[in-house]
C-alpha cells in the first residue's frame, strides 16, 4: 500500500461544508486537508477505543478468574478452620470408675 493519494468525490450538506470550510480556514488548511485530518483523528481515536475495550475485556476476565480463585481459597480456609476447631474442642472426660463400680 502506497501513500499515493486517491481522489474521491463526496456530497456534503451545505451546513457541513460551511463548518468544514470555516474550520479549515481557521487552521490554515484546505477543506481537503481538513477532511483528511479529521478522518485520521477519528480513525486513530477509534483504534484507541478498540484497544481500551480489548484491555477492559481482558481485565474483566482476569478479575472474574481472580474472584473465583479467591472464593475457592476462602472455602478451603473455612474447611480447614472447621477441622482445626473440631480437633481443638475439648473431648468429654470419662468418668473415673472404680473397680467396685465395674463389678456391678
């Protein structure tokens, strides 16, 4: 693809042409140069927005994975805590039984 200009013809509503001409004059450009500048800005902005959207989707997926991992880890910690609590609960002591009581 070369940078060789390609001629196109477009039809513009008069109010839009007037706005373009005014901006072009204010910035020292021809209408053609102004249209090219505006199109480049729009396309660059859209590419930037597309990249931001891609990054947001990726970050959302990452955060969802992290949230799921955190949920699993919390569940695992709760299970381990319950096991530790069950092991540390005092066991009921057996009542001492005398030999005489055993004979009964």
